[in-house]
C-alpha cells in the first residue's frame, strides 16, 4: 500500500461569510465551529464538493467522459467501469479512496454583522426582521487530503486531479473568468509515504489526464 498525503495552503484575500463570498468560493455550507477546538472551519464535505465540481467541469470542457453528478442514478455504480472522477471521489456505490479533512482558517476572528429590514410603508425597522450574518476573517486556509492506494500510479493520478480541481477553484486556472480570484493558491504539496512527489511527475500526469 502507498500512502498519499496532499497538503494545501490558500491565502485568504477577503473575509468569508455565509453569504456571497462563500458562494464565490463554491462552498455551499457556511463556515462552522469545530466542536473540539471551537475554531471556525470550512467542512471537509464542502471542500471535497468544491474540488470535485471543478475537476468535473475541467474534464467536461476537454470532452472527457464523466458521469452526471450529483444525481445518484446518473453516477457510476461499479468501480471497474467508473469514470475517473467517481474512481477517486466516489459515488453512492463506490467508496472514495480519498479522505478530505476540514479546512482550518488560520488566525481567524469572527464578527457578527447585524442587518435590518426597513418597512417600505412605515420606514421603520421591523423588530422581528433583524438578521445576522457571521463573518470570518483570517490569513490562510490550510487542509490536507489523504488516501491509501495499491498502485503508486493511482497516487499520482489522485495528486493530478486534486491539483486540477484546487487550482481552478482558486481562480489561477480556468475559474479565473468566473471571478474567483479572492484566494491565492499558496502551497500544493503531494507526498507518497512522506516523500515529496516530483512536480514534473505530477505535471506529466495532469497532461495525460486532460488528454484521455
Ligand atoms: Zn462517474
């Protein structure tokens, strides 16, 4: 067995909140507080969903066959003939070999923004229309993805897919045109059994994946 670890660090350029910025990042669930540390984190499932969606859209743009996630009955059901996305990210019947972790927000601080709704008729603040939005600011986003594989080449393919998904999610790839430039991709570090993977090996695999 080979153990893959991919460490990620993103630089946070603007505050995250449960409204617009989170949607821009593609994360549909709000930041939540880790029950153990009490610190704000982006849930692992949100980060996985973000990376998967970006991998899918890049592969589809290259006319590479991927199934129709997230509709369960349109997704691959058997590992043997699964598309590359389901092989690495799983489907309702295929277990994902990759384990995603929550994304830590380093140097995070919270603030609560309170807004009010003004009645158009009375021009007064309606007392029961107060609502709040949590805003989280910080400096860096940090996470790691791990997995165990029988085949070393699968470790390299997983590294390539994670690079494709995270680079485009950050706006340094194809996502740039969608205005996602508010985080910077700072560190991408794939390791196999704790030994750093050569970037040329990953680059060659990215080219191979995008050609298939
Ligand atoms: Zn599939």
